[in-house]
C-alpha cells in the first residue's frame, strides 16, 4: 500500500519500505500523484530542484529511480513497478495499492448510493473515504510541485467533506455536526458553504442566536479581507433563520434525463427496421447489455431511425434516456471525457462530484447505471473502441448506436443494416414534403427525381425541400436539371441538406491509399469490377487492393454486387456517390493519372474479352 494522504508511506506485502532520502521521496511522491501516468524527466527535475537544477540533474533522477526500484524489489515487489517511458517514468500500481485510488473509488461509490436515494450508505462510504486522510498531505516534502498537488488534494478533501455533511444535515444529524463544523469554519473562515452548513446545524440544534452570530462573523471577515459581501446562498440562509422558517435540507432526488432529440414528424416506412430494433432492445437483458447498431451509408437516415425508435422505447426505460453525437465522421471526434461528464451532469451530479480523469468518469458512469434501466443513444460512432467506453455497467440498460463503419468487433452488438428506401417509401416521403397535389399532377417527373436521388432519405429530403421552396418550378423542369451530371449534386442540395457534406466527412477519415483508390474507381462510370481491376486502377498489389476494398465496403462507399462466373467478388460505386467521387477525382488527380486509369482498365477489359472469346471457341 502506498499512502500520500498524509505523510508519505510505502509498504509491500505488509512490510514497510524505506524509499530513501529526500530526492527519492520527491520523485516517488510525484510518481504517486500521477500514478499509472507518464511523468517527464523535466517535471521530476523541476520538482526536486525547484527551478535550479545542476547539469547532472537528469542522471541524478535516473539514479533516484534506480534506488526506488531496488528498494521495492528488496521489499518483495516484482520488478517493473516503475517503467521507463519515452519522456520519463511511470509508476504502475493497481487502484487499491494507492490511498488516492481507494479514495476515488469510494467517493464514486458514495455518489452512486446518493443518486439511488440511499443516503445512509452514501454517508458511511464518504466517511470511510475521508478517514484515509491522516493529516496534512505530504507536508514533510520540500517541493513546490509536490505541494501544489498536495493543495489540490486538500481542496478535494474539503469538497467531499462538504458533500458528506450536506447529506448528514439532510438526514437530521445536526447536533453531532456542530463541533466538527465549528473547527472547519475556524480553519477556513472564507469558505461560504461550510459557514452555511454550520449555521444550519446550529439552527437545527435550537441555537439560532449563535447561527446568526456565525453569519455576522463571516460577513465581517469577508468585508475586511476581500471587500465583498457574502454570497447569495449565505444571505438566503441568514434571511431564512431571521424569518423563523424551516432550514431542513432535503437531498435532491436522482434526475431522470430525457435527452433524445425531437423526432422527425414526417418519418416514413422502415417498418421492418423499427420492429427489429424494438425486438432487440426490448428483450430481457440478464445475459448482458443489449446493443443494437444501425449501420448504413451516408444519407440513409440512420439518425432519424434511431431517434424515432428511441422515442418508441421511452416507456421501457423509465430511469431516463441519454443521447450523444460522437462525431465519428469528423477528423476530431467527440471528447469521451466531456461526453461522460455531460451524462453524469444530466443525472444530477455537479462538477465537484465528477472525477477529473477519463477512467474515473467511465467507472462512475458504469456504477451509476448499474442498477438503472436507461436507454443510451450514441450517434455517429467512429469505432468499437469509442463506443466501449460508453457502455452501461448493468444488464437493465440498452444501447442504440449508429455508424458508417462495421462495428462487429463491439462485443454483444447486433448490426441492423439501414439501406435505401423502397419505391413506395421514397414516394411517400417526397410527397409529404412537396405536396400531394403537385406530385399527383406529375407522377412521371416525380419518379425520375426520386430515382436520381438513389432512394436515399437525405437527397430525397433536399430535393423535396428545394421544390417546396420553389412553387414556381414544375417537377418536370426540376427532373430536367437532374439529368445533367454536372448540375445534379448542386440541385440535390438545399440549406443544410447536402449529401456531399456527409460524404466529405466520411472520405476525409479514410487512409490516403483508400481515398485515392475510391477516386480512381469512380472513373469507371458505374461499371462493376473485380478486385484485380482495383489493383490495376490503384497500381497496387492484389492483396492490398482487396484490403482497401474491404475498407471502402466497411464504410459503405463501395457495394459488393455479386460473384462472377470465376467466383470473384464484383464491386460497384453507387451512382450518386460515384458522381461525387468523380468530381473530387477531377479536383485531386492530375490529367495523366486519370488517363492512365482509363487506358489501363480499357486494356484489361479488352484482354478479358479476348480470353473469354478464346475459351468459348
């Protein structure tokens, strides 16, 4: 056990270990403050010499680390507790081997108990965590950096103590708190929350005069030292006491977040998809968390489907629904630490309750959800690793996520492929937006427009919205515009509805070789092709071509359309996506490169045709 919440102590297998002289103590203290994280040599040098290092500082740090390693091994530890990193060193220890880790875990457990309304358990665990502090933190270590970390932990202790006392006051424990709070206020005269709590405890003990005197003393100190009046909360408590009103605290109940975005009012079709997702997420989850992944190409309406089904499922998850856009299509996706903080805040936790590190937040999130029945909707997931951090800790919750890429490596996830709309569904959606009269008057042009969109909801919506905004434009005139490939993508964009934006984000995340191959394949003008053509087009070896095609298929940028007579897979680009890719190919690829693609594929087709003719003869 390594202890820093007081004087620094180290023991291994119950035996005390002497870290050595002051320099080793400083190095060990800093490594323990950032346990399981790399600490740079420069930071260790700064901690030991406070900005005045000798020329041999780095070598002396190395010696200190060597001596610490030797003392640990002599104490019975396995070699390797202190690892060398690229920039310095890292001390690797299990959470329960360091009192700070135990403190963090117990505080998280107490907060979970509080959120579940179990104040008695919360108070008990809070007090157990606070008893880990054995005195001033690392007061014996003469280092500005170590003392800065010690101040942080002293503040952390006070914050947790305030949270604990608030629960104790809400539980009616006023008399026994007066002595403790009096000492705390004397030690921290400008800390308003403690002074509020002392006033409430005194009032609850029938000592109103002393409570009001406590307010006057605090106000005098604040005015004299800061030139400020007490804050609103302290003034409110004083007014409440003067008015003789009840000052009893009531612990806030756990919040039930309802973060789902508004559903799409003109949602159409997807009957089988809706039924499948409802079935998957409504079954008994005793075998583990239920996870459904809606996967599909850009513009397929995955988010609209997810939100629609999530609203249908609300009654099955009475403890709330959480939603986050993880930005998987962007180069910089959402910060998972911020997502977890947002979830915890939505469930009633203030920032002072939320751990500062990602692992601590994830652990607290899982603990909070362990006994709850909640629906978590994760939109635009980049990969399985991103989603893994946001999975709940108990079997009663469910996760509905969307993504462009295959997420079969996420344990327990059931994929549901979201393809294009049927002819009837596409017509229904288009008609709802444009208007029944216009669509019924021009059924032929209406169908031509829908075919030009590739039956994808996003371009259908953008085309329909464009027509709805231009009542003077006939459907036939708009269909004529779409026949021109040079204009089609521009015409299928309206306001923020533009499939090119979604495609650009997806393509930007591709590896360079896959992106270049996609552009080149678009020059085949919608022809289907085997992997050997991709190898020729990309000027890469066939195994690499297959790997790149797998990547493009995973991201729904290339479709597998069948198997030819030789048993080879055939691929093809969607017409609309191919049009976008050709536009980019003309922007990104020089003319000689484009000409080379066309000439080499022409040679391949000619040679293949000749071989097939010879085989028939």
